[in-house]
């Protein structure tokens, strides 16, 4: 979950990206997860059907950052990417005039594709930024090469990998926009979970991601959400935790590692 704040070191299954003690001695590869699957997709097929089956995992794999707050049946990775894709279509006019919107929508639907095998790694899982990137790169090579390399001459798989790489490099305006959309979708979900829990769950530490939004037009959207959140908490007679209260030094270090040195505060 690229834009999440913190997560406890809760144990995960052997199908997760985070290694259990018994797995810790060997380096993670896509095979770490593939070897545990009941159905193993056929590699080298001229048909995209094996790929279609594999990415079903995006529909069933949950975003992990909410679990610490006992939101155990929350959104899936695919849920997150779907709403992101809709957000890209509704980019503020001052921004959309400078963007290739269909490309941004495609990027939103691809950016977390590696999590089908890697899983939703959060800042406190003990996986460094460089290691997370390595796992995702190897997974995209598997998805776009092993599963799609013989489909239509491999061009479609290569195109998917190129869009993913553009997002990861975050140099183009489209990539920066989609990174901001990623954060925006998290902020929306944060407020919605707080409301659905009737004000009994305070997810305010996730407001941290609003400070990482880069584009001015997207900052305005984030400010609207934060204002909406504060109005909600006032309506239930409570004072929420928010970014103004600060977060612990350890959490800051974990998030700075997660977001990369360029985002350090």
C-alpha cells in the first residue's frame, strides 16, 4: 500500500510478501508465492488467460494498513486502483489540460499490479524501500514477460511494464499526478472508514500522506477532505488525531524510508 502510514508487525500467511521466520533465510522471489498456489498459471502461453487468472489476486488481496484498526474486511488492492482510475478521469481542469488523461487512467490500473504476488507491504513490515522495489520489479518481469511475453508478440506486456516503470520513476507529470491520486484515494477511504465506524475509530495518522501531495491542484482536493473530516469529528463531539499533532520519530523514519529520501522531512 504505497501511501499508507504505519502497520504493526502482525504475522502474515506464507502467501504474503513479508517472509515468515522459516522463509527468512532465503531471498524472496515470485516463486516464493507461486509455489504455494493451488493453481499455477502457465508460462509462455500465447493466450492472456493465465495472466487474467493470476491478477484475480488483486481482487481478493486486502490493503493491509487498515487491519491494525481491526478493519478486517476492508478494501482490496483492486478496489483501491478502481477508484483511483475514476479520480484520474475527473482531474481538475487546470491540470487535466496538461495531462494525457487516458494514460493516467491506465497507470492507475497498473501501478500496484505487482502486489498480486508481492502483497501490500507497509512501512513497518521490515522490508526496505530497495528490497520492496526489487520484489516488485521481479514480479512485473514475471507478469509481463513469463505470462505475457508470447501474447501478441510480447508488445502488450512490454507496454504494461513501461507504464509501471514510468510510475515508479515518477518523473513525468502524469506519474506525479497518479502518485497524488494514490494519496487522495487513501484520504477518501480514511474518512469513509471513520464515518462507517461511527466515530469509534480514529484513523488520523493517515492524514500524514496529505503532506506528501505535490501538485497544487491536488493539494486543494486534499485540503477539502481534511476539512470534511474535521467537520465530521466536530459533529460527533470529538477531537480527532491529525497531522498537526505530529507522529513519533520512529514512524517518521519508517515513512521516510518508505517514501524515499527525496520525501524526507
